[in-house]
C-alpha cells in the first residue's frame, strides 16, 4: 500500500485527491514529532507545513519515504541535502500562496507610506494630527525586488496599477524582464530604489544577508518590506537603519526569531515593538483563507505528476 502521513493542518482537498490517486492517507494534524518518528517507517510520503523540521532524524526513521510534500513555498524546514542523496522528491506549492504574499507585501507598503498604524493609534488616543501623518504616494517611485520567482513576480503584478518603476534582481536568473518588472543589476537596486522588498528563500548564502553593511550601500532612504524569511535579515540592522534615516519604514511579516516566548526574550524586542515606523505581522503573508485551499490543490497536482 502507498501510504501518506499528513502531520499538519492541510485543506481536505489534498487528502481527497491523494485517495483518488490510490494512496492510503492518514490525516493526523495533532500528531507529535515523537509519534511521527515511531510510525513514519510505514509511509512513502509525509505532508507538512511548519510543525517541525524534516531532518536527519526523521529521514533515518523513514526507510520507505519517497516524497515530502511541503504545504507552502519555502523548503528551509526540510534537509534537502539528505533528500537529494536518497532520491526523495520534495514537493512544494509557491503557486498556491504567491497571490497572498504579493497582496500582503502591497498592504504593508501602503500602510507604511501612509502611516496607517500610527494614525489609527493616535485617533484612538484622542490625537488628531494631520501634518504628522502626511504620507507618500507610490506613483513615480522605484521599487526594487530581490528575487523574481513566484513571490517576486506576484508583488510586481500587484504594483502594476500604481505607475511605479519596478526593478528586479535575481542572482540565479537572467533574461526575465516582463510587463511588470525590468531585470537590473544589484548596483541599480542599491542606487535607485525608493522601496526594497525581499522575495528570496532562506539558504546558507542568504542567512543574515541583510545586515548593517547591506543597508549602508543604499543611496536613498527606503521603505523596506520582508515577507520572505526572517533569518535573512538582522533585526538590529533594520532598527539601526531606521535610526540613521536609511529606512523610512519597515513592514516585517517575518522575524529572525519567531513565536513567543522566544521572541520576547530577544535583546532587540523591546526596541522593535516600540518603534512606530515598523509594522509587524505574524508570518501570515502567504496564509489566507484562499491560499489554504490553493496550496493543497497545487500539492495534489504535483503529486499526480510525481505518481
């Protein structure tokens, strides 16, 4: 029997379609890591979102594993080196939540440029300050996108109606200019950007890539958006860049340390939460009611092709 173990909360459509393909599917979103280790030997596939890392210990306990289905875009919670060595297929679904990420990044940007968070809080506290909440328009601005995969492309498409100049840099792609963005060098991003948005995966190369030196090279003050992975960016560097005027405002859906109590224990957390020029969301950029279903549909499509 071909058996799949679902260890996380996936939309039922994945299970339904997998069964239609001939798989036996055990849907156990409450299962623990230890319980998974005890029973994974009987399965050819495992489906996960973010519950735990699929690492050497999990792979060692799964001699019959043929694929890992990651209900999301990034594969950084899977040891891809071991998967490659064992010829285990990795299936992800960036097509399923790219629209959610693109819209979320746009929302963060508009909120920052128009002081929505600050203005809302002030009015609720009896302060009516029009001049202190005067904003910026997007029209005519130059938006720099780092990474032009599904997420970067989605953000560029969402900006199409704002009459901005979208520049995109991708270290691993060339010749990708399209109707929504033009391919540029990193030097052009640094020199011309009014807005910088990250859409790259977390790898050994990108971990802590965005630090004090990274921001130092930008020629103009920027609005900074990160809906990719928090570990790519030094939070302290963002705070320093805001202090120095390099960053006008930051929209962070992801942080280098996430969830409580760990987040509250960071030495930069108090400064982060007190900063009015930062908007924070809890890693929900790609997690909408719509993407919940679409991700599972994409995974099922890819499982069909794999099977």
